[in-house]
C-alpha cells in the first residue's frame, strides 16, 4: 500500500507527478481528490465505444467494483475486447455520474495481451495439499494411497482416477488465481520425499509463495523478495525483542547485529555464470566441483555469500536444462538460460527461489512435448490458449527463514514436529 504521514497515503501520489504511480483498482476508487499521473493494470470487463468517447471498465481482482476508464476513441485498439489485459495511464478525477467514485482519464492504453476471463493488495489463496502434478519436476513426491480397509474397493482404480500426491508447491495453482486477482499468495505445508539427513532439509515444511501478474522483469520479483525479507525481519526485531535477545544470548550472539546490517544494505546480484567463475577461482577445495550446467550445492551457496560480504545474494539466469519447464526462456546463447532467481543468505544458503513464468504458448508447448508431459499439463497449456500476461513469482521456506534470523544451525530445531527420512515421531 502507498502510505504517507498522517495516514493520508494518497497525498504521496502528488509529490512525484512526473512519473505515473501504479495503483490497484481498489486504491484508485478510494482516492478522494484528482491525481495527475497514475497507472492501472487489469482486465477489461466491458467496452463501450461511442463517436466522441471510449468507455472501458477495468478490474484487477482487488475490488468488486471496476474502475471506469474514459478515453479518446483514437486510443481504441482492434485487439481491445472483453478479457483483454491492459495497462492504462492517465489522470484520476471524480466521476460526474458516481459521486463516491473516481474514474481514469486515459492518456495511453496498452494491450498487454488477451486473457480468459493481505495487506499490499495480495489475496490469500488456500492451495490444495493433494495434487496430481509435480510442480518441481524432481520426482520427489509422496504418493497418496488408500488404507487397508479401502483397498478392495480401490484395487482396479485410483481413488481420484489418477495418481495423486502431497503437494511440493502451490505455485501452479497460484498462477491460475493470479489471472483473476493479479497479486496472490499462499502459506501452507509442502512435502518432499528427499532422502536427506542434512541440517536444512525436511520432508514436511511450510512455504510462503507469491505470484504476480503484469510482471515483465525478474528485477520486480527480486524486489518483492527483498522487501518481504526485510519487512518481516524488521517486524520480528521490533515486535519480539525478548525472543530475539534469548536466541542472541544462548544460540547466536552476534545475530541481531548481522540482521540489522542486512536491513541497511541492498542485496547483491550476480548471474549463475558469474557465480561459477567465482567458485572456480576460489582457493578452497569443494566436495562438489563447480561446473557450468550443474546445480549449486550448499557449500557453493555459503561460499558465494561469504565472497559477497556476508549479505544476501541473488543468483539469476540459470541454465535452461537445470530448471523446471515453467520458467521463462531467455532465448540467449550460446549458454542457454532461463529467467530464474535464487536468494542465498548467510548460514543457510538458498532461502527463496523464483522466476518469470513462461507465458508464451509455443515455447511452453515445445518444452512439454520434449519432456513428454503434454498430456499431464494440458490444463496448464489451456491457461495460455487465448493468451496470457507476463507474470512471475517465488517461494520462501519458512523454517529456513527461522534458521536464518535466529541463527539456528539445524532446521529440525525450528519446527515442533520435524519430519525427515526415517523419522516420523508422534
């Protein structure tokens, strides 16, 4: 949300009249006075073209009521129709027909693409725990089976008619909902059947995941990731000082100072290729030899954070063959990459992972066909059948976040009932 002193957040809009400020439809409808330069993104709910004026109603899922756009007919685009995704810039003024509402006098209307129809404007979505899809493509899934009593009736068929699993991520379901509500998030349990006894892996853990429509830059996703980490950490330090002091006294004596330093600094950004060069030139010997095309191991991640000054590090643009099918192709060469990002933090390594999603149907169809997954993800392809909008998102492991801010060495110590391979007590 845009905020200003005294709670009059809309007055902050007037100070930067040279640049259009992005508003959600809900916020635009609430502005009590004219604003010269704003930008609204959403989906067209109706188009009414007259000889001297063009009327549009645009909604982004943040409000039950749409924002009326008033434009010159010359701005009408032949692709502009019900369901079109648009970006509109112009002046917010009082609507003469609706005394309690504002309308947007459009200066520009950009059609982003046709489309089938918390605070900060994010809608909380409860994504399914049971799913038929492997979002990550790693195959580390817990398959659901029926109990012994029900086996006889289910012998010849699956309970759901298809194999079902415990979810590894809510991302694919969030992508569906982002097509209606623009900014969405989920917070819930996820499951990985990874046979690991490491200090940072669990079989059941919680994830905060977010998905943002109208996002064309990986930098936008990274900014949300950085803002989330800093805002939540700042809140923990200010609201729970005694808890933080307890961990500082007995677990990690200098952790509070490190967190305060993190809050002051901008996170570092390096490419995957740059990360590989740093690792290859390192004086220390790694258990896993760093090679372009191989995934970063925990030892690599911790070294990169140390090399960059013990501040969080974004690693971007990973090899195409290393990441899941849904990540956007950078169409670069000769080293083919995708628009992916991992956030590495001191003491833990990878905390967040995200990407721009592949919204271009031909690219997605081609990749799924090569992987033999077209039938499995036909529903995902159908989301783009009539066009889509640029979008992206990320996930943050909650227990790893607790490890990071509290300075706890073992992830099993930040969750009441840890589940990991060969251990499911209680």
